[in-house]
């Protein structure tokens, strides 16, 4: 896997709670419609899933059952993948269109390793934990027919990240890969293992505690039931 020398953050995107008809969140609101912030945004670890929401100040996470928390504190999606979806769907997709907090330039997020760490700007260090599993709210937000299936089949999921070192982010910040583990467990492999290829679950254990806690539990349960 190769990286460009000029990897950077194109935008930091925040969402406000909005009432919609397409979410099963009990209050009928979602923060998936995210727009680029006009200035720096503070990033911190939000706390455990079910209690903590977004890692970005001013960003709404409304359904704490499935979103937010330390292992999903920040969601990143590559501009290159948005551009690919633009060609496939025939529509314009602005930064933040997929509900991502960070729109990146120059990173292959599907090939990122679980436990890989990025320094963004002068302060923030984030760690890759998993890919994003599409849901009904995502499909409703985009209004694309069969979106969950299409997104799953393509497998360009973007990456969830936990906050290792807090600080401020802003559009234009450089991104540096400061740590890459040697286990070979990529975001793409993790996503396939928890969606369409469960036989891959044992291989995820090589990433250890860097995995999203729910993925780690699934991999251990699979091994306990079926072996390696």
C-alpha cells in the first residue's frame, strides 16, 4: 500500500439534530447531514458507546445505540471514494455527504490497517478501529435505491477512529501516518468479516485490542463456536 506525500484533511464536517422520516431512532432525529465547519474543531474521546456521542465538539450523534462512543468517535471518508460514487450515481456528493466527520485526500481508507495511527495537524492522533456498516438512516439520507446492498458490495466503507491524542482539527491540516502495525488486518477485511464473509473473523484477532470492541467480541465468539 502506498501513500501520497501530500495527504491532507479537506474538511471537518459537523451535523445538527434534524427530524426525518427515515430513521428508527426513538425521537425521529438524526445528525447524519453533516456540513463543513468554518473554523477549527475540538476533538476528544467522547466516552463509552451508549453514553459517549461524537468526538467532535458541535457534532450531533442522536442514536447512541448504534453510533458514537470511543471506538466510533470520528468517521473519515476519502474524497477519492466520494468521487467514485459520483461517477456511479451520476450525482454530486459534497464533502460530508456520507455523514463523515473528516473528508480526506490521499489516503486509501479501505487499505488502512486496524490500529493504524494518523497525526492530523499539530495535535490530534487518531487510531483506525473499523469500517462503517450501512444502515437504514444512511440509505434514507442519500435516497438511493438499494443503497445498503450497493454500499456493502462495493466495500469502500471509510474508517471509524478512536481519539488517542485530543486537540483541534481544521480543513487543510496535513495527515501523517505515524504507526502501522504488521498484522495485515485491513479495514476492508474487517468489514467483510462482519458482513459477508464471517469465516474471516478468526483472522481479525491478529489486530487484538485495536479492533472495535464489538468486532473483537464477535471474532472471539466465532472462534469459541467454530475454532480457527
